[in-house]
C-alpha cells in the first residue's frame, strides 16, 4: 500500500506535467521541478536530461558528466506575469576526445538566451505593426532584441514569373491613405502590395521582374479611373487592358442610384405643386 507521501509526490509530478503542457513546452526531455513566484517574474525550475548521443567529432561513446548551473531563459507571460525558466542541462563527455557537450532542446536555439516561444511572440506582434518600444515592454525585453528579430524577416520574392492575367486595384489601409495591390486574377493569389499608388513606385517595383516575365502577361484588369493605362502599356507591352467588372457594376449602380434620386425629387416637386393648387 502506497504511503501518503508517495501519493502526494505523484500528484505533484502529475500537476507539473500538466503545467508543462499548459505553457506549451513540448520537449519531452524537460522535467519541471518547481515553480516560484516571489514578486515578478514567475520562475520555473526545470531539468533537461536524455541519453547522450555519439560524439559529433569522434563518433565515440559519451558518458554523462554533470549538470550545468541553472541558466535563465526568458519565457512568455504566464497568468499575465512575466516569466523565465531556470533550466539545468545535462553535460556529457566523450571517452575518446574528452570533449564536453551540452544537452540541446527545442525550447531555445543553440547559443541563444531567449526561448522560441518568446521569439515567436515578438514576431507575431511585429506583424501587427506595433511600435518597437511597445513590443519590447509587452515582451519584457529590450528594444534591441526586438529590432534584431525584425531584421530576421527576409521575404524572398520570385521576380522570374508573373501570371497571364493580372488584376490591379487600390485599397484604403489608413485614414485617407490608399495602397496598391496586384493579384492573380484567376487564383486570387496576391502578387504585390505597395504602400502607395504613385506610378513611380509601381513602375520601379514591376521593373524588378524580368522582361520575359512582363511579356508573359496577357491581360491586366483595372478600375475605370484610367490612371494606370499608360503605365501598363510600358510595363506589359503584350497585355490587353480590361476594365474590371466589379467597377463596371459599381459605376452602373451609382448611376442608377443618382437617376432614381433625381426622378424622386422631380416627382416630389410635382406632387407638392398639385397639393398647393
């Protein structure tokens, strides 16, 4: 029969295991030991340990050496409070070359001091166009850390091909500000988004595509303003210009609405004239 202390210990380990799942630590080799919250931040003590692999240099057998001191790894907020994980990693030593290796984990990249969870949070916040200082405050990190994460965003664009049917249009993204969007008319895939509709900006962007790619465009659909027509002829000499049916229907709807209002006003004036007589 199990003692009360054994039952309490098992329940405690079960709670810590569920805590691991709750805060999103998926590395099965990480074991939570205890959680402390004196003031802020919340401190989670954990251990990383697994059977040592073969030596990367000599492919020899490694033996467990000792454990490092707890390293501080900034983590995402837990219950609205900033948190960090004090992780103790197992070290192992090769029997042949005597080199020491430290256990690695998906929780944090090698030679990095910030958890992947926190790095992802910073990246998601950057997508929402938040100010760097605000993002740094929300993440309890420095502005330089957020700036380094911003520099990691590298968008690789393929300028070697374009769809046969392009659709050009503008959309409002700020008060009184219009941006430019180009998309594949058939698949609706977005090709380009520019922060303004100036012809210089659009021309410089599409001139980055090869001449073969621009010559492959057969049709470009545009609105009824006519501002893009001369530019399209320069960029896509083989393309035909077609008015977008959405703008045609929109124009007809506005014309019908204006005609209806005009007729109703005339009808109202005639009715008021009959009543006065």
